[in-house]
C-alpha cells in the first residue's frame, strides 16, 4: 500500500532498554522527520533527514539516534530508554522543502 | 520554546458557527501551514500560505497571514461536528536548514 507506515503502533519497554521505531514511506520523498507529541508541547522535532545518509538534529535530539541508509526508511532508536521518553512518536515525509508533510499513524511508546 | 503558538488552547462552539484560531510565531518564515489531527491519529495537512501571500481559501477554510505581526489565523466557516479535532500551525523558519516547527495546537470541539 502506498503511504507512510510506522511500526509498531504500540510499544511498552523497560527503562534502559534499546528500542527502535520504524518508519517506511513508499513515495520516495526526499525529506523525512521524527516528532514526539506530548500534552502541552504539541509536536517537537527530534531529527530530520533531507536525503539518504543526510540527517540533522531537531529541537529535542538527546537520547535518540537515527539513520537513513535507504530513501524509504528512517528508523528512530532510543539507545537507553528513559521514562521521560514516554510519548507518541510521529514520522512524516515531504517531497519538497517547506511543503506539505505526510504523517504516519504514530507509535505510542511507554517506558516503565 | 515553540516557534508557533496557537490561541486559544481550546475552543467549544455550536455546529453552524464559525471557528477562529490564531497562531503567532517568532522568526521570519518562508511559509506557514495548518494541520488537523483527529484524536489518536496522525496529522493531516489543510493549507499552506507563503510569506508573500496575505490570504488563502480552501473550501470552508480561510487562512490569513500578517508577517508584520508574525501571526496567522485559521477560520472554519459553518462548522460541523466532524470538524472536532486539534488544529496546529507549522512554520518553516527562514533560518536555513529545513525544520518545520509546530505549535501546541488548538483543540476545537463542535457541538451538534
């Protein structure tokens, strides 16, 4: 199916564990993004990527790692999960800089 | 801090009334976008207005942009219960790089 998909949709993990959230898009969009959404903060940009092998930090990158070896995939890894990383994570893609972004359905991550 | 800030944080109106949401931002921008998010879902793009535009329409949506005041408004006319959602403004700062920044959102509730 065409679009942008995130997996898993729900994840519970323990403090200190490494966890990877997956994001896959079928449009070959150049730009991809990871946001986290918390009550009272709206969406905050974690990392973004302008193309394969090009990534850059957003507003809240600490504790997260990304990679983009292929245009269609943009995984987000929490190296050592903390309770403060409990959040809903959204992946998005965009074909052109500064234009409409297409969002995935989100991953609800709970760190216990 | 957030680049864009929406006002009000929450809005409750009757079906058929108009709903107005405002967004203020801090730095010069290339464009401003409005997104909608239904509960538990990803964001959906509504409209984009460029920095050299003052007003834009799309169906029942009217967006204005005042770059001198660094503010934008989203008007939804003849609201429907199905318009109940959170609405976010997103700015593309004119600071180099590509970091679309979202505000905290306005929660709109339309009563049938």
